[in-house]
C-alpha cells in the first residue's frame, strides 16, 4: 500500500470486526488516525498500531477532514451521526459511512447532514474482516460524485475495487442484493447439512462433495468449513447482522410492491439463531438449528 504523508488526522468510529480491520488497514497505509468505540477495549489494537484513542465519537471527529463510520445498524448510525456528531463537525467535513442501512434512511441521512454543513458519502463494502485488514474490499459509493472523490485516498487504501454507483441509497440497494444472495446461500447449505445429519449421512462427506462440485464458491466453501468444524467464532458475518440485512432487503422490496418469499424464509432462520443466543456467532451457525415437523 502507498504510505500517506497527510498531516490531517482521520477519525474512525466503530471498531467491530470490519471496522477494526479497516482502521488497521488505514494505519498500515500511514494515515494519522483517531478512533473511538463504545466498548473501549476494542480500541486497544489500534492504540498499539499508533492511533489516538478518543473518549467519544464527538472527540474523535473534532477537526477531522474525514470521519469514517462502521456501525452495526440504523439506530447506531442515527445515535452517532445525529446524536453526537452533527453540528460538531468542522465545516465541509466528509462522513464516509460504511454501515449497512436501508436505502431510504441513507438518502435521508445524507440530506439531513448536508443541512448542517457537512457531507456524507455512502460507502458499502463487500468482504470480510481479513480482507478489510488487507485493503482488499470491494467498495460501492453513492451520493454526490464529487464528495466520493474527496475520500478517494481513503477508499483506494481500503479497497481493491472502488465504484461509484449513483445517488444516495444506490449502494445500499446493491449491498443488500449481495447480502440477500449470501444469506440465502448460507441458509440453503445449512438445510442440506441438516437433511444429511437427520438421514445419518456423514456431514464431512456431504460438505466435501458440495465444495468439490460446480455449486461451490469461495464464500460457500468458507461457510462449509465452519459447518464442518462447528466453529462459528470469531464471526466473519454475525447472525444478528445477517438477519438485519435480510429484513432490510425484504422491507425495501415491499416499498416497490414486491415480495421476497425465499429471503423472508431465510431471515426467519437467522431470527431463530438470534433467539437461540447465537446472534454474535457467524451466520453459518444456522446449520446447528433443528426444526421439527408440526
């Protein structure tokens, strides 16, 4: 990666799996960085990497030219962006929001933030924490093209592929479409495992056969290995977040008069995982759920 010599400190708020990976990637690229996370212990690896740790999101964002958000859901974005940051950002500051939210909320948040004198770029990312750390994400931006261009150095450090797709909300639609495919794929593989288990077929035999077939893909093979070993932590994509994204996809479709019955069914399976206490485990944990005929 190219070392960045800018003296302008960037702010990063939200250090979950993806957030921590992206923040560490930026530090590795030489960006001066100040970070904040609600659970302070998660900032320790960034402090060791030379980032400054702030006590609040507002403190982190104070004076920053670019503020990157990586938050779990819409409620968290609302709380941080408008409860803590709006009105406290420097004039013209650019918020690069990598959180997955509904397209309608993203468009609204972009408008509302503009009225405070700051700018927001929707930056939806595809990949896992390891890819984030390595700067190998695929990034889709939406909003004003000139605003996305203002974060070009940051986005290029984080992604192997950066594409602007349209007005605010567009990247969210694309991200939800990808996660819809992923969620359905994981749920289908889990059902195949459950069928094999119930019939007495060896789980390893099934998963090996699937991963050697034309049905396989890197993401399917990755989840097959988690199901094979039954090790679902640390998660690459938490069950709770998968449920959230599938519900967002179903809700977005409903706004356009469409139903997504397959996706709605998959969302129900991830809801079961969350209710079973597995919301913080990888989405592949649905392979451990059992449903009986009533």
